[in-house]
C-alpha cells in the first residue's frame, strides 16, 4: 500500500477513536450495557479502521494486478554484464516470477561484456534500439545520466525497508537513478586449511603488511597465494579502486571530483604510492606465478580458489555461488573464510569497499515505460527480494529479506559488511575517459613494471590532457 493511502487510513482511525471516546464518555440511562466502555469503543474503532485498511490494500493489489491486462504482449530487454552463474540464475528467476504475475510481459535477458558495455549501449540508443534496462550504476557512468539516457526515479517507489546506503549510492545530484537488487562489496576470501599449513592466522590479514607477509609465507610453503583472473581488466581494477575508495576517499570524499577539475593533483595524495605498490605486488608476485595464470578469466579465478588451488582471492559477494560450484566439482572439503580488504597498516583505517552491488537503470529510450516501471516496483518487493537472494546467493538490498538457507560464507560476508563496509558510491566517482585512463594506466604500469611515481605522473598527464581537450 502506498504512503498516501496509509496516511488516509491513519486519519480514519484517528477520527473513529475520537468519536468512540465521545460515545464512551456521554451520559446514558445508567443501565448496564447501554453505554459502551471506552475500551470497547476503541476496540470497535480499531476493527473498523482495519477493515478500511484491508479494503485499500485489496484495491491497490487489484490495481497492480490489472496493470497490463487486456493489452498486447510486451517484451522488455534487460542488458547486463553479470558473468557469475548465480546471478544469471537470479535474473532468470526474477524474470519468471514477474511474468507469472504479469503474463503478458516477458523479460528478455541479454548478456554484454562489461569492457564495451557503455559504448554499445550508446550505439543502441542512437539507433533507436535502446534496451529497457541496463545493469549499471550511476556512480560508474554519470555521462549517460547527464546526456539524459536514463530515467530518474520517483522516490515513492522505494519501500521503507530498503537499505539507505544503497539508495545514496545509486543517486546522483540528489536524484535516484538505480534500482538495487543487492548490496555487497569485495575483500579477501581465504582458505583456512591452506593458511594454517603456511602458519598464517586469519587476523594476520587485518593490515596490508600482514597480507603481503601472509602471501610470502604461503608461497614459501609451495602454494599459490592469490587466485588469478587478471586477463579481465576489471578483476585487477577492483584492487586499485578498492584501496582508493577505502583510503584517500574516506579522508576526502570529493577526491575524484577535485582530481578531474584540476583543483588537486595526484601528488597531493601521498597514499597513492603505497596503494600502487601494494596492488602491483599482489598481482605480479603472488597471483601471476605462472604463464597460465596470466591468461585466466574471472570464472577461472573462482574455480582456482574453489578447488583449493590458491590460498586467497580478492573478489566480492558475487563470487560465492561459483566458488561453491567449483568446490563441489573438485570434491574439496577445505573451509573458507572472508575478511575486509586492508589498504593500510592501521586496522582502524581499513574498510571493505561497499555498494549497491547489482543494480539497474531504466533507459529513457524504453518504448514500454509503464511496463518497465512495473518491473522496477516488483523488484523492490519482499517477494522478489527473496527470489533474487535464493537464486543469486547475494545479500538483498531489502532489510529483513534473506535467502532461505544462506551460504555460511554469505553470513560471514554480511557481518563484515555491517561492521566495516564503506559505501564509496555515495561520493562522486571518476567519469568517462578519466575513469578509463585511471584503470588502464595502472594496469599498463604493472605490466611495464613502472614505479608508483611513474604511474602517478602518467595519471596526472592524462587527466591534464583530458581536461584541456574535453576528452
């Protein structure tokens, strides 16, 4: 039931109680039973108000159920870049649950590589072939919002039990653009059995020095410290971004805006030297330990860790379902754990990069806006939240909604998220070419074995050039 109807019912209840109070206090004939007691009158008033509330709820339910009836069949396109099997299963389950409720509306799920996602989306919009939904977040691509390619959302569609951090992280300039499916983040998965063999304790991973020392001990013990999936750029990007989001950004939430505008230079943030050093060392020395690892995709990374072929993995909530698939297939009985991703040697300054992980936006070029909004509203219901949590294995963005039998890793992940999560997308992010060059130059620097100072110089030169040329 919408907020305005709840307010109507509240007023009705207040009026009934007021009338009931007067009735109970008025003088009668003095005979027992002829005058209602205040308690009886209040009970009857509540019952009457409850009837009105139920009537309004049924009316709203009927209105929603009748949307789309007696209309021609409609197919909505959901363009996404989710590579994990659990999430693919989740999208299918959501689509089927929605179509079951609204039989004339189908959801066509279409996968597109993240590396060229936004360019492909822009081309489809230009060709008047825009999908109805895109699996992207406002923080990552403000340029499509500024260009008017996605639809702003009415805040009233969001229920009270939506996580506020999620709402803030899918907003831009005070307007909400995203519909969150779940909340999450990323950090270190670890194999308890392998850590124990190497003489490493889970608490040793609370600092960056501790992580690097643990990696060396694992390597010395003849095991692979860190699973590799770095043939895909995003798996390495989250290392450099994660350290930035929970390091310099915590101290200066406007860091990226200042770097893009020229108000600040990269050299103004000395933390970047350590961040680049840590990231390069993790990948170069402790993940890419053989030539085969260098060509591994993210799916290979999940499988490598799940099989027990690597002691740790830098990844997010989204990896759990694929980890379990690989573990089961390999017959691996090792026990796994999870902790936040440290960027410094002060545990009090370390957080887990957190966000409204899987979310989507409605394309302003949708030819079925009414049906698209209906799907958005459906996704925000406890029914849909449960469907997504069960199928994807992720943490629902809706408070009080969880999977029926959550994975033990998800329980640990949720605890870390609640205790150490920093929702970086509440702050301005890098946009367009700035975003692309930030990650590209970092990875190229690791491959070329550039010093952190050289990477920082190249970052600054690139940002200065983008600002001077307009892109």
